[in-house]
C-alpha cells in the first residue's frame, strides 16, 4: 500500500480523499492555490503546498507545479479527484515518467474513452448499444446535413472531446443544424482545443441512468448498480439517486453487464462510470464513459456499502478488488442533492462570498460531504458546489421525507444556494412519483416564470 499520496484537487473531493487516506493509514499532501488557503482539508493534511495563483490554469491544471510538489513532498501516488487533470492522459503519462502512480485508469484507456467517438466504437464492438448517429466524426456542413436527414430530426451535435454539457447543440431542421454545427465546433475548439464533432439522434425526454464500475489490475471488473441522474439543468446534474425508480431487474442486469463488457473491452482499471440514456420505451443507449470518480459516487457508496475511493486507492496500489459481483447488494434508497452557490431565482447566477452562518443537517440517514464551514469564503474562481447532501433510507418514500427534513434543517446564510430549488422540487408530484426526465428542471423553471 502507498505511504503518501498527493491530492491534486480542492473542495469537497479533496476532503473526501483525505478522509479515505486517513482511514487507510496513508499520509496526505494537500495542494492549494493562492485563493484556497482556507480549504478545510489543508487542516488535516500531513503537508500542504501552494501550487500557484487562483486561476486553475496556473494552479490545479499546472502540471509542472504539481509534479514539483509531488517530488518535493516525496509521494508515491497522486489522486486527481474529478475535473481538473482527472481525465488528462498527458498528465497520466507525465506521472508515469516520474515514477508516480496515477490513481485512475492507464493513459491510453483515458485517451480512448475521452474521445467520445472512439468510446462509441469500443461500445459497439463490445455489443453495447449506443445512440444511433453518425459513423464517426462529421467533417463538414454537407456531411452533417446528410447524416441528420438520414437519422431524422431532432438530432444532437456533440463534441468528441466534450464534457460538462459544452459543445452540444440540438437541431430540429436543416437551418438549425447548419448553425448548430458551426456553433458546436467553435465551442469545442475553444473549450477543448479540438473541434471534432459528431451527430446523434436526439432522444425524446430520456432518463440519464449510469452504471458505476470498479476494476483492478488483475482483470476483475464489477458493477455496483445504477444512478439515475435525470434531474439536470442544461445537461448538468443536480440530483442523483439509486436505484433508478423505473428500472426493472432485467434492465438493471442488462445495463450492468453491458457496462462490464465495455470496461473489459477498454482494458479499464480503477473506478469509472458508464453513462446511458433510457428512452420512453425502456431501451437504453450508451453515451459516454467518465474515466474517473464522479461527484455522485456517494449515492452508490450508501446503497452498496462499498467505499469507492478506498477501492480506487487499493487497486492503484496493485491490490485486488475487495468485492466480487456476488458480494454487491443494493440496500435501500439513496439520493444526493448538489448544494451549489448559485441563485436558482436569478438564472442560477453564481453566488460566491462569505458563509456567515452554516448549520449542516445531520441525524439518521443523512450524510454531508462538504468543505464548507461558517466563516468560509467561497472563492469565485472554481466550480460552485459547496456541499453534497446525501440521504440513505430503506425506501425512496422515506428517503424523500428525510431529504425534506434535512433540507429544512440546513441553513446557509451569506450566499444563495440551490437549497430552495430542492425544497420546491420535493413538492412536485412528478419527482415524488419518480416520473422525471432530463428536461424536468428546464420545464419546471419555464412554468414558474
Ligand atoms: P457531457 O460529457 O458534456 O456531460 P454527455 O454525453 O454525458 O455530455 O451528455 C450529458 C447530457 O446531455 C445527458 O445526461 C443528457 O441529458 C443529454 N444528452 C446527451 N446525449 C443525448 C441524446 N442523444 N439525446 C438526448 N439527450 C442527450
């Protein structure tokens, strides 16, 4: 097992990884930007290193600074968390050349799966159904039009290197297709320095259902059930739950097996997520793999009892998975709410600033993963998530009751948060009945205006 790990991230996930390391008896090295001197996990780390100014490009994405910190602090491994360098195959190669273990999949696996066009090819070859669409990248307007007319409108133009909902455009006709094609390419070029786009059938009101997987270096791959992440705003997740309220046991098994087939075909190692869309007829289609730990991983930890961060660290050190597929049982129902420093009543405008009051919810069935504390100032430079409220109860109905109670207890003053949105959503019959799709939030706000 590793003696010392550097955590190349910030916020709640850096704290989450610190906690896992402590429990494994591993020392931690925390890195931070000049805007992040107050991060909670710095207090628990064995060593802290400032890696640069506030902008991520000069700190959390600064490979030379991170490697220098890792070498000076003499760590054996780096955990990247999510975002930042977590799916950057170049960074993985640099770690490898410096003899530092990257806690995640191998560089070539990240590179292959990070290209969504290649990921779809791997899926197809493994017999995993993907969303019908173009056969690979679409090069020009004429090809885009031909593909779109052939699969039929509406279609979605997507960036091959895409993430975070960027570089994606819906087109309902030839005119919006041509505009969307150029807009998606420009956005992809500026966000990912890669303008490659492809086209998919736009699935009508789907649910987003994803499978958590774990794989070790010895060829063992397991899946840990699904998470339903249909509650999204602009293709960004807000609430995630497990099990998915509408999935049958047969669908669950089929999806889980498909995810494992894909992971094996890709030579996957570490924790990862295979994402699918579930259409209104119950058919599922692969969309992409997230080759890293995800924000919503606690939902799966709660229902399976498997500590995913611990498993990631263990398998990176060469150990075998501590569970087999037969060991994995889903118990009860878990839901996560992303508490973001955003104002839902002002078009989700970011609301950084000083947290004057913070009362975290607690009590039976409540888990609070957060780096926030009273007196903490949320910096404006990074992702707006300040906490994850995770509920685990015997049934979905009980989980919703506990969620209401916990959100009512929770008090954050000084900044706006998404709490008020969730309290309203919890009163909505479609959510209560588990009858939502990825357009729910956008329609909900459409109605309220
Ligand atoms: P990103 O990597 O940017 O997050 P994804 O491919 O994971 O992009 O898709 C994000 C979300 O966009 C999905 O959860 C879903 O809401 C929507 N989406 C993606 N592909 C389709 C599709 N073909 N039809 C309908 N919605 C889609």
